[in-house]
C-alpha cells in the first residue's frame, strides 16, 4: 500500500501529526519544534506594505527638481523621436547631445547639442517667451565658433510641482511643453558671466518629435560654416 505524502506547511516544511498546516484561532498555532523554520509574517497594511513610513516628505519644485524634470522631459521627446541621447557634464553649457542613428563620423550621422532650462513662471502673453538666461549660458550658445549646432530648450511647467505629471490607465501626461531657440546669428556679449539677460523664445517653436528631427537640418550647420 502506498504511503500518503506528508502534508507540508509554510516553506514546504513537512508538518507533524496534528499540526493541520494552519495556525489556531489565536493566530499562534503550535510552537515550532527544534530547528523548524517559522511561518512568514504579513506586514501590517492592507496591501502588504507598512502602515506607517519613516520617510520624511520630499520637497518638490526646487531648482534641482525642476532641472531634472526639464531634462527628462526633453529626453522623453528625443527617445520617442528615435534619436540617440547622451548626457554632458554641463561644463560647456550643454545638457544633452542628440544624434541621428547611423554611421558615426559621416554626414548621415549629424549631431546637435542642447542646453535645457525648466521654467515654472511663464505668465506671459504674446508670440514669444521672454526668458532670463545667464550671460555665461548665452555666450556658450551664441555665435558661429562651433562645429555642432547648439540650441536652448525651455521646458515650461506649472508653478505647482504636483501638476507637472499625471499618470492614469489611459496614459502619462507631462505638462506643459518645450520650446527651442538658436543663437547662432547672435554675437556673444561682453558682460560678467553672473549677469542675466532676457532672450526671446518663439512660441511657434514648439518642440515635438518632428521638430526635433528638423533641428538636424543642414541650415543650422550652414549657419556655423559646417557643411
């Protein structure tokens, strides 16, 4: 006669006769024997998560938070446009380097560079955004003394950081939008790096996957004297 297989409890440990495999109504059950593995415990909270957290609330909307969000906003657009994206250490006023996939070092492998600014106080009317940019960053973007086209991307976001992003079953919504401008046709200015100056960013220059592709056009390289 075949022997009935032994009952197994938590972690597959064989149960002794009379254990029944479940705790008693007191929730404790029979004390485990020597060397037995205790049953797993369920953390408090209905979703298996701790009912309370020791984490402190995060501060939202500071300059570092804005900067990171703006850069990731642009990266999401560039990734959706199927471009290669690499970061820079921002020593020369550049946050992202964007390249067309292809053979490196050829004309079919153009590259552009972008300085990204995230702005949460855009309450302006008219056809242009009037943005306060540091003289240092302006001088690093302006003029023709570069081999690679350079752009300023301004990401406009709500003032309240809680409204920057909305996730639902229908999609992921990022607010609001990004805009681009180019200063190749402008000379650098002779002012201290720490000063700020007002630059114009046309609202018509909405950054999309298609307009990102357009920024690789030959006209921007031609402005720099690069064929």
